[in-house]
C-alpha cells in the first residue's frame, strides 16, 4: 500500500534524505506501508525514527498530535472525516498533510 506524508511546516530539509525538500515550508515522503495501519500508528513510527517529528508534530507518550496542528487525510481527492481519520485504517493512495493552524483575518 502506497501513501504520501506531507509537512507544510518550517522543517525544510531538517528531516533528512528520506524526505524530499520542496521548500523551507514544504517537505514530503512517499512510502509503502502495510494494510491496516492507522494515522496514529504511522506517526508513532515516524516519531520514533525522526526526533524532529516527535518534537514538533507527534507526542509518542500521549499518542496525540501536538496542539495547533491540522492533520488532513485525503483519499482519491476526498477529505476523510477528521472525526474518524486518526483511527481509521489508511487506504492505498492516501495523502496525509500536516499544517500549522492559522488564525486571523
């Protein structure tokens, strides 16, 4: 099963060579994962392998994303419900995008 994880955060090339660096604000990684993997399991693994992901994105102790982040999962161009996306199994072709929350007007 093939998925894409994309970060729209100021991580730039700091995640290392496994992630493609598109700009200071955008990096991504495409990867193959096993069936049945959830977003929480995926980010627990990523945080274990990449300390910057644990520091800035995902708290492994609490199994939660850090506050002030928006995590969006899309499948075939459609947004997966934010109420179920953390625990629902990922599907082939899913894209997971992590963005900082922006407020203001």
